[in-house]
């Protein structure tokens, strides 16, 4: 074909090709649009599915959160109710026969009970199951307990027995009659002995080995009215009362038998005199803090190498009773409230009052165990919390000789001359 004819042929076909190209471009656009529509629909599906998944998860989370809030509210509500309710009845969950003879005394030592009398010491569980026993023969007994360690001495006699959580640690005899005895958690024993006009304050190991002996007279240092030993047996504190020129005073003297007192005369590391006061009780809170209870208040000493007075509180009213546990010390006073006989105040070791409340419960014994204040008489029981709330009060069916709390929820141990009763306090009537 000639060039001229080819050109004419191409020119004739241009409109047709142009139409074809236009049609193809439309198809491509439609295909692109259809692809975009499909992608958009897929994205819409995926987005909707994710929204439903997120919504479902949010709903489950809201359900879980609501359940947690309800459970927390129920727990808080129960705790608030339990703190505010006063139980006035009890049931005896378990009772075990008590075959101890008349005149037996009871004291808590850890999670066990120590029974002692003129014939020996017996350690039993809360169910009155025998763990160990030590026998002796004494006329009249005095005792002291530190944790699970106990010392029993023959008052105005010369025998001392020391026992720990597993039984006897040792026993020995003193040279002079015993007036007071104190024991540390390690079994170290402090004893106040009387020898005519001379009084001795001696410190012994459990086997009777003499650690130190301090001779006192009324004219020199005064009369020792109380003695205390630190839990580790390294410190001793003695309250000496003295009358000089018709003036009464009391001196608290601290002894250290460790490194701090080795170079001190007679191991004396500190002393404080209180004019016009008597200190009938002194005790160690721990190895470095001691409390001296005066006839009108209390004084706190801190430090083991050189104990110093760190706090003191005085009262205008007469102190009827004193009890303590850990960093809390409580006092009972007469109340001016006509509806309540007593006022109970709880203080800390900084000399600050923590709580004050009233009670009309007539008690013969009061103590603090595991954060609760236990009061009881021959046939009545009462329990107050450390916040002053009356948790339990009821008469009891038999004569009570011991009342104990071992941190078991709503459960207490009541000892009578006939039985060990594990009681559970509840609302409504007696047993």
C-alpha cells in the first residue's frame, strides 16, 4: 500500500479508535470505582466488627468492674457492721474438762496456756491438751512471763523454776527469801531478795549462775519496789523508793550487762529520780524502751546504752487500774458520768492520748490482748476494741477464772474451774 493510501486509511479509522479508547477508559474507571467501592465496603465491615468487639469488651469490663465494686462494697459494709455491732450472747463451740486443783493460776504464753500452782507448771493448748509439765513443791507462788518463757518462784522461799516453750530451762535456789521475780525471753531471771535490813537485786541465768548482785539499803539507795528485765536479758531496771528527811522520792536505775555497761560502775548506765512520787510498776516494751508507771502517770525511757526520759504524762485523778500491750498503755479512772462508773483512756509512748471512752462494767480483772481490751469478773465478760467500741458483753454460766483472746474471729477462751470453753460471740441471749 502506498503511503498516501495508508495515511487515508488511518485517518478513516481514527474516529473508530477514538471511540474505542473512550469506551475502554470508561471501563477502567468503572473497574477502579468498583474496586474502591469494594474496598470501602470491606473497610466498613471491618470497622463495624472492631466497634462491636470493642463494645463487647467494654461491656464485659463494665460488668467485671461492677462486680468488683459490689464485692468491695459488700466487704466494706460487713467490716463496718462488724466494727459497730455489739454482741450480747455466745455459744460454746467446744468444751474440755479442766482437772486442775483449786488455787491454780492461768496465764497466756504465746498460743498456749500455762497453769501453775504449788505443785508445778503445766503447759496446755487452747483445747487443754498437755504439752509438757514441771513438778515441784512450794508453799506460795509468784510468777512472771515474757513471751513463751515463764519463771515461777516460791514467795518468801528460795526456789525458782524457769520454763520455755518446750519445757524446763532450769531451776535453782537463792541464798535469801524471794520477794519479786521477773524473767526475760531468754530465761534470764531478776529476783528481789530480802535479808533482814538488806535487800538484794540479783540477776541469774536459767541454771542459777549469778550474773550480778546489787546490795541495797533504805539509807543508801532505797527499797526496790519493782524490777524489770528486757526481753533479751541484757537490760535491767529497778524502781527504788526512798524517804530522806521526810521527803518521799523514787529513783529508776538502769543496768546494762552487755558491751555498753562493761566499763560502768556496777553496770549502771542511767538513773532518774522523781521527787514526791512512787513507781510501783516498771516494764520493758522491747530491748530499748521501758515504761515506769507512777502513782500519778507514766514515764517512757528510750535507749539501751544510756536510757533517757523521752515522754511523760501526769494525771490529776487517781489511777484505779493500768494495763498495756505493745505501744499502748491504758488507765482506768472513776467517771463523773452518772450512767458510767469508769473512764478508760489509752495513751501511746509519746505521751499522747489515743482514745477515751466510758464503761459501766464492773470488773475484777482488765488486760489487753491482741489489740482488744478484755474485762471480766466472776460471772461476767466484756470486750472493748482499741477504738473504744463495746464488742461483746454477757454474763457467763460458770465462775470465770480466765478470759483470753488469740486473734481468732469472734472466738475467745473462757477458763472455769471445771472446763476450758471455746466460745463464739453472737447476737441474742446467752448460751
